C-alpha cells in the first residue's frame, strides 16, 4: 500500500497544512508521499506575469514558504514531496529549494510549450524522478492527477499497459487534487457535518491494482463519506471518458463503498489507451476591463436603470469595444432594511486600450451624481481599468518531455506507444421514475451539486445519495429542463453525462464563462455557486421519495 496525502488544492490554500499532514496520523499513519496542487488557469496567468517582471520568479512562493518550515521534517520522515508549484519556472523553484537545504535531492519536470501555451503532461516523468531517488519533485503544467499517479507508478512498477491500475490511481488523484473539497469543504450537505471549522486534508491509500481508500488523519475536522467523495468526483469533468496523457479513465466504471469511519473505498475503475494529443492551456492578457456598480433603491427600479444607462452612455468620453450592462434584482417589496430594498446596476467595459476602458469611460458617472435617478449612489468611486485574462485551449501530438534529475542528469520520457482517439461517452439514456403524486420543492432537497469552470465552460455535477432517487434525477436532468431552470444557459449548448454507478449526472454548459475565469464574464466567474443556484430551483419530486428524506 502507498499512502499519499495532499496539502494544497490551490495557490493560496492553508499554509500550515504541510506541517499538519507531516505530523498527523501518529506512528502508524506516516505518509509515504505528500502532494500539493498549486496551479489553475488564473494562476498560470499570474505566474506568467510574475516571470515577465522578474525572470527568477514564476513559481508558487507559498510552496517555498511551506518547505522553509517543513523540508527538514519531510526529509527526516522520508516523505517524498511532489508538487506542480514550479508553475512556469520549475528550474528557479528547484534552485530555491536547494538553497533551503543543499542535501535535498530535487528533480524537476520541464514544461512543454506550444504556441505560448503549456501542455498538460503525465505521470511517468514524476515516477522516473522518484525512482532515481528524488526527495522533492517539482513540476510545471502536469495534469492534477499525475501528482498521485506518478508516485504509484514508482512504487508498484506499473507500465504503459497497466491501464486499469493507472485509471484507478487517476481517480484517487482527482479526489485528492482539490484538498479539503473531498473532506467536507464546499459540500452541498455541509450542515450534516459536525466539525467543519477546519477540515483535514485528504489521504489516498493506493493498492497495487490501483484501487484505493480515501481517508484523512484521525482527529482532524471534516468528514470523508461516499457523499464527499462523490462531490469531488463529479467536479470539473467532461463526459464519462476522462482523458489524460497516460490513460483515459472510464468514470462510468467507478464504484464507491463506505469502508469505515472516514474511509471510502474506490474500486472497479477501468482504463483505456490515452488520446494521441495533449491538451495545451493558453492564458494571456486580453485587454483592459473596468466596472462600475450603482445602487437603485425602492420604487421604479426598471425606470431608474433605464434613465442612468441613457445618461451614462451619453456622458461617456470613450467608446470601448465591448460594453455590457447587468441589472441584478435583489430588492423585495416592503423591505424591512434598505439593503433589501436595493437592486444593483453594473456596467462593464473591455478594450485593448487601457485609456479607452479607464477613467475616461467611468468618470462620466460622477457628473450624474445630482442629475440622475433619486437615491443615486455607487458601491465604489469610478476607477482605472485593469488587465483581464483570456483562456483558450488547443491540442498538440503527444511527444517527448524532459526530467531533470537531482544530479543534473536529463532524462527523456517517451510518449505512450499506443493511443486511442477520444470519443465522447455520455452514458445510458435517462431512466424514469413513475409517480402520481409530487411536491414542488427545491432540487437540493434530494440532490447535491458541485460546480466549477472548465475554461469558458461551466460544469455542474449532480448526485443523489439514495439509489432509489437516481431514476428520477436522471430523467429530470435534460437539456430542456436545465434551460428552464437556468435561464442564463437558454441559448448555450449543453452536454449531459449520466454516471449511474455513483448516482450522478454531469452537466457541461458551453461558453457560460466567456473566455475563462480571468475574463469575468459573469459575477461568479468560476461558476462556483452555479450548482447551489440550481439546487435552489423548484422541481417536482415524487412524494414517495420524500418519505424518508
């Protein structure tokens, strides 16, 4: 068995987590490997800008701060550390780690660049570095799951043809990658978890066949249940074929089972040959963005909004390439507080020229302070424009990439010898649940959800905890129903995948997030709350399913 922990789900996660994971567990719970995921689309843009300003930067500095505190502890306990904190400059991070402790054996996985983007690499380079004796492996852009799959390859000696084992470890890696999201964080049924003030970070106990048990250190907060693991499984996925550089994982084969307190077993995972191409993530500055929000209070909200918009457009001194208006009706009739009587009107400008989207655009609002609708005020004064990012993706044929071992030797990792073109797999057609009596209640009465971003697309994973409710959920979630429940998606393509083995349905809404998180197409740019909005919408639920709910 191989015990792999996680201490970071994003750049900015809990700093003491590395020490918590290294010291937790008692004498029988020592980890073999500790991983950290620091990279996301927005993070890559931030790190690219850091390196442009300073050639020695471009990596996750918080990881280095954690190692400054914990590297000697990890070395003493013989815990291998694997992290993608190298960002766009793994070599600089490796050098900084060597400065902390010259005895540490640090290996790096070099990025593969293509058209100013970074390809998502696989796990065999990480495995080679560990087999060669690395204490710390730092990578740039690899798939999140590779941080877990690589150590498993090194421990169990898997090769390219061990697809089921690689797929099983990929699922474990996907569960671990977002840290406490698998131990109760961001969980739809959070009110049922007794101790969520400081959830512990997750651990995967991986077996030689790729199956695993997800758990956490005893005495830490949060919980590991079939529900918390399911929530993470359906987070930011596409369809039932989960493509990676080393294996395509069949998510429709995953089986979950409670295996004791805070222990969930993952079995049955099947793998297929990986696709011939690697995904390449491109993040760049798209231009400059400015935003102004004014508050509309009380009566005649629509008329007030229309008046301000006419006046503002006439007063604006520039004409940005893109201007959008959003009226958010938060007001309620006969409101007991002023906030509850107020709506928000937001105007957003984007342009390649900072001056066009800047103060010259927004300052016109100041002139309207005494000349517009009654009760005029803004949430903040007009300001200057700020850069915004755009995310695009492309694909490049799988090829070689390099591993720099601790002694400076450079080794080459060959691409997989056998690949298979990726074909979408959306699962079986929707089932049906016959019922004559129903109640109109929030979808979240029975269904959990977790949502997030996939570039410019939004993902919503839905599941039910009672298998008897799955035919109802499966039949309910159709493209037409979703467009009724989520009007923002009415004109957008929607893809639906059913995963009956885990009682889940995955939804991808294409284009909802524009050109990615840094573009800020909507006020929830990463779609984090989208699933909770959907859970709050009312649907017909069979009365018999509510008897024990």
